[in-house]
């Protein structure tokens, strides 16, 4: 039952109650007038007195019926009040629950963990390739320089420390947020390729602990001995990659053998894509 129906019902109950009280007052008034009339007449004969008594008894019966009806109306009104009270309490509880939720939300600060870190390298290279054989870059032996803001904006929650939040023990590290998507933009170049060699250069990252790999194939035409390249690789942070000491190795391989072929990495940019976390 909605609030409109409750109001209509309550108005009807109150109307019946007022009408029955009016009727009761009317019957009492008539009975009092009849008795006063007998008193004024000096008593009258027995028949008139008996008729008056009978009329009074009849009026009393009617009055009793009216009292019963009034009691019923009062009971109905009390029930209505109880229902309305319960509805008010329910609404109050709902408001309190909503207020609690709003207070909880207001007490939290939502931080976007997006950011990017660009690291420039000197001396990060590989040479003397055997066909289809992986070589791993020794990131720790290279000299690194972190680009300044706004090129580099460390994600919220990171320590902004290269040695813990980007690189650990020859492993590239993701931002420490499970489920966050990362893009690795690797800019480099190759040189000293034998003109007769053609095929492909594979730039790859691997998590040795889980076996996960992702790579990009770069075509090496026979008439080109040196060229720059950009490779982009996607990863998603998980328990295997964020474990202590874990991360990704960077490696390369060629489809041909070339003792003089050299691959150099100029920069690695880690882009940590948008993801929100609430902080109380």
C-alpha cells in the first residue's frame, strides 16, 4: 500500500469516528431531554413512564452499538498508526544506510595509478648472433638516465625509485598493482648487418618464473645494414610478475647468423595504464 492509499484510508477512519461520536452525543441528548420532560410533567402515568424507560433502553442499546463501532474505528486507527510508524522506521533505516554509505565513500580518496616512466640507456647492446638463438640484455651493466617530468610521471603508490619500481636483478618490473595493464615501448637500432642477410629481428620479454613471453618481430631487408626501430609489448601485472625478485628479462634473436650484427637499446618506456584504487 502506497502513502496515498494510507492517507485516504486514515481520513475515512477518522470521518467514521467523528460521525459516531456525534451520533452518541445526539442519543445522550435525546435521553436527557426525555427524562427532563418526565420530571417537568410530574411523573405521568405508569404507561408513559414505562414507554420512556423502553425508549431509554433502546437508546442505550443504540449507544452501546455506537460505542462498539467507535472502538472498532479506534482500533483501525491504531493499526494505521502502527503501519505508518513502521513505514517511517523503514524509511529512517534506509536513510541511515544511505548516509552510512555516503559517509564511507566520502572518507575514501580514489587515486588513479596511471603513469609512465622513460629510462634512457647507454651501453645496452648485444652482438654476435647465432640464428634463432636468444640473447639476454644485461640491463644492470648499462648506464641509465630517467627522463624528467612530464615525460616521466611515476604512478601513485610507487616509490619513484628505479632500483625497486622499474628494474630489479636484471628484470624489468611493472607497477606494483595487480591486474594493471602495462605497455613497454622499446626504442633501439641495429647496425653492421651483412648486406646479404635478410630475415627478422625478434625483441622479446620473458618472465623466467612463469614462462610468459611476448615479442615483436622486426623485418630486416637485405639491402639495409643499419636502422632504428620501435617495439611495443603488452603485459598485465600478476602474482608471478610482482613477486619479490620477479619481473621480465629483455632479450633478442635473429633468423640468421651474423657475428658483427649489433642491436642497441636507446630507451625503455613503461606506460602503466589507468586503474583506480581507493585509499582510506
